[in-house]
C-alpha cells in the first residue's frame, strides 16, 4: 500500500515539509561520502528557510499545550491505557520545554555563522559550490568523516526541538482520524463535505495500481481524481474503478 498525505492548510503543509527535510537530513548525515554531507548541508539550508517562519514556534507551542490539556482530560477513562497516555504526555511536556527553551529566531545561530551563510549564498547559484568558488568548502569536504558529521550535528542540534515537536503533532494528527473505504468510479470520487473541514487527508491505495491521487477540497466538496503518471509528458485520467482508503485528519 502507498499512503499519500494531503495538507489542507498552510500550517500542516509547513510541518510536512519540515518532516521530510529532517528525514533527508538524518539520511545524508548518516552516510560517509563527501557528496552526502554536502547534500546534508543543502538540506540544512532548506530547513533554515522553512523553519524560520515567524509564527512556527509559537503555533507549535500553542498546539502542544492544547493537545496536552485534551489528553489530561482522558485520565481515568477505562478505554484508555494509562501507561500509553502518560508516555505521550511526557513526550509533549519534554517537547514543549525544549521548544520554550529555544532563544531567538529558529536557526539564528546559522545566520550568525559567516562561513555557512557564504556557502548558502553560493549554493543558490547553479554549480556555485565548485572547489574554485569555495576552496574552504572543498577543504571541509576532504576532512575526516567524523569531523564533518560532528559539524553537521552541531549546526542541526539547536533546531532539533522543532523536529521533536512536529513529530508528536503529526503522529497525533495521523492517528486521530477514522479511515473509511471508498471506490472512485472510473477514476473519479466526489463527496459533499457539509461544512466539515479537515486539516489533512490521507489517501491509501494498492501500490500495484498504476495511478496517483490528485486532491482538491474545501468545506463544501472533496474531489479526488486518479491519474496515470507520465514521466515523459502529461498525466492522463485513469479510467478504471479504484478502491482506496480515505482518512480525514484533524488535531
């Protein structure tokens, strides 16, 4: 099965982008080749740009606090595992404390690093990080793998509370919806919303189906169109019926 997440507001869109960037960052950092660590540096610059959105930290703190209050109200509920509830509450409290302890704008320590900002500026130019443009970067890439990894981890560490916070929120978001089974007749599905607005939709379908979902949604209507992806031209409508799972997710 393949699951597709479709955010329906800018806040969730930002969180999903950051989730993907942090995952790529971890992947590249764990590798040993200089090209992997240069790729990790490029992802670091992307995280800086996305995470520096002014209201991100405040939004996450507010939402974590709201979820904490809601979960506290579930204590003594016989249908809820007290151990699991206590574990997620501890996670939320640790994430809130770490976010609250972050001083200044997210990524400010990177902006104050003159060398990194010089590399970032050159990286915006196609082919701009060649060794003749940035001999200092070339020198760094030829250092011992552990030294490079230590540098990357040191640059990333002050921004890890953002990763921890959004990981909790996205786990709650994905786990809080009810999944229903539908059929898209001739590759088309439409459902009236009746004013219901989700924050994210999850579409899951068989990985062997040669199609991908295209979603458009508002508070009145949800449309899902299944397309045959083309890597050489324009995608076309999938004409067969498609069985798929649909989850409406909200915090």
